[in-house]
């Protein structure tokens, strides 16, 4: 079996990145710049050391719930060896670390790099190079007929007609400069000059100009930079900008910008997830929901609801994440609701700090979630160990939040009182004016929208995960563009009882990359890509 490489000079890093300790015995043989060691020697040196955070399995993305093992290294039913005193410290799924041969070799690659000489060969700094991304055009939206055409110079015709409205949407976490500096340990792989705002902003603006999206949903937009540079620059490009800063003393927020030539603004609806009267909601995340009217002189069209958010990061607070999502969905339901009882088309973008396949992600796509017995750290899929985690309470949020289990705002309803021969007392009348929530609260969450994800999250040929963010400690998908899809038959769908007016058809999407692709240009940020997230971009069609 191909030997796995160990960190040069036999040194590792402790989990918090402070201090060094010798990890390998001095007598190990050198293979060029790197080292190898048998399992038994590594166990002797690392028995009581927590080194999982500096382990990089081939193709694995730390903190992801879907570790990928290349078939050229070993079969998928092989399991990682025992490196820790307690098996519960090994956080990747439910694998039992006891079946690999004790004479096998381990690959350890330190993700913390202080100098050119200390970098492992797999992540040696690359000072040049660009990321190649292409458009994937989708002809038929039906699941059975979806076809990716690849990179074409000319857009394929997809059921073209006169009564249509095409538009593009970008979702981009641009990395707040204050947050970058507060979390500098995540960017030790970067050359210092590329981290300066004076270097990063021109690159970010260049990307926005190049892709020329009709709608921009930006996260981590720092307030001072927004007022001084971002908003004036985007307005000069023909965008109208709306911004919602995070509450408390947080320096950044979310922005939605749209082109004057494509849309007119109907309403602006900010959402604050901090509620002083709800102890659960003590975090300063926000959302922003706009109602936009397409500018189509020759035909009437429904409005389009565009939402943008950045949910809480903390992997162990899935209860807060689900409640924040429910609050956003309730606002979308209120804004997108039409007079005839239907919903206008919806595009929901953002950094959801949740991975594909997680309960939170599944709830968005499937419209339902039974959270009974679900540990709070499992909600977003970022934490795989359930040790010490409490179970989600039923209900998750208190009644005074005013949001039902269907993720809509509750309305006070006064039951009709039939007149009788005897008059009702005032006390009896008061008792009739209660909020109608008498039904038993279940552990089932629902929402009324039929939402699809623009991206599939895995490369079809290899099964390797797509990546939307990549820094020194993590390379996973947390950014999404969801949309209310045009469906031929919505019967049986969770939101089937609430019809959509003119669902959206996905025409194309800008391809994503693997972690390996990104490390060929020294990860993110780099000389050409100035955020630790990739921009997501999709083209939609609204049939009129």
C-alpha cells in the first residue's frame, strides 16, 4: 500500500495550535522532506495527545460529515486505527478504530504553517495560479432529464419562449476584515499581503464585475467598508443596495443588491434573530428579505422574494440555528404571500453554517423535520460526536416567539361566540380571546415552500464533495442558493397545499471545486480569490 506521509521533522501541533511536541521517534527513516512511521510507534508517541485536528485523510474535509477515502489507498470498509485513549474522541461517524493492520503507515499533515520550510509538501505555498470555474448549463429541470452540458460559449436554448424573465443571482460571503483579523489562526497558510483589505476589496469587486449578476446576496459585509467603499462601488455599477447590520456590537451584516435595470423594489424586511425576551435567542445574527418586481414592459409578472442570511456558526447550538431558520422562513412566508393565498417565487441565499445531508439542510429541502431525540450538535452536521450533548427540547422555541411549528407567524384569533338567551359575563368573554394554540405541540417542523438547491454538493463522477469554503482548518460546503422550483407535480410535497405562482427554472450554475483544487492555489484567500468562501452563482428563468 502506498505509504502515507508524516509531518516533516516529526512535529505536530496541539489542538489549539499552541506549542510543539515531538510526535515521532528520532530513528524513523526519512522519505525526502517527509516522514513515515508504523502505527505502533505512533501510538506510543501520541497515546494521550489529541491530534485529530491536524490529521488530513486523503480527500477528507475536516468537520465534514462525509469523509472521503480514495479507493486507491484502501477499500471503504477499512477503518482508521486507534490513536486515542478513548474511542469517543474519534469524531468521524461511527467507525471503530481497531481493524487496520498495526504495521500500516499513517499520513499526518499539519495544517498550521509558520514558514515556507515548515509547510507540508501537499500545502506548500503557491504564489501564482488561478482557479478555473465553468458554467454548467441545465437543459431539462426534471430530475430524470437533468443534463449538465459543461462549459459552452453559447447558452443552450432551454424551452425558450417570448413570455419569460431570465435573471442571475450570486451568493457570496466576502469575509469581514475584522473577523479575518480576529480569527487569524485560520489564515496562517496565506501570505500576509493578500489578507489586507486594500488588496482584497479590488479582487472582490473584480469578481462581482466579471460575473455581473442581477442580484447579489452578500454576507459578512463590514459596516464601515460598506458605507465607504462597497455600496458606492456597487451603485456605480447600477445596483440598488439594502443592508442589515448584525445586532449588538458585531461589525458586519448582510446585504442584498439588485440592478435597477432588472427590478424595482416593493418592500424591505430585515429580520433580527436576537430577542431579549427569549433566552434562547441571545445571538446577533440577522436576515434580510426583499420583495422585487421584475421590469417587464410587455407582460405582467409575479414579484420575486429574495432572502439572505448568515446563521450562527456554533456547531453545538443546533437549537439556535433551527430557530433562526424558522424565523427567516416565517418572514419569507409573510413577504411572499399573495392575495390569492399562493406564494410568489422565492430565492433564499446565505451561509447556513450547515453541511449537505444534515438535519437542518434536509429540513430546508424536504419541508419537514421530526427532531425528537435529536442532539443539538447534530443539527448542522458540523459536530459528529454526540458525547455530552443534550437533546432538542419539544418545542425548541417558546410560544412567546410567536412562530408556529409550520414556521409561520401565529395570529391571535378570537373564536366566534354564538348569541344565547343568557348574556356572557365579561370574564367569560375575556376567556374567548386567547391565542389558538390548544393543540398538542409535536416534534415535527414544517414549512410551506418546495425548495431545491442549485448545487448537488458532490461531483457525480467521483463522489468527492464540492467545497464552498476553504481555510487552514476546514474545507466544506456551508453556502447555498435555494429556490422555489418549477414542478410538474407537487402532490405529496410538504408544501403542496400552498401553490406557487410561476416557479423558477434553473438554467445554469457556476461550477464548484474540490479541496484539492483549491490547495493547488494555496487555498482561500489567495492572490486572485480574496475571501475564504467561493461565490455561488445561478441563472434562473421565470415563465410568465
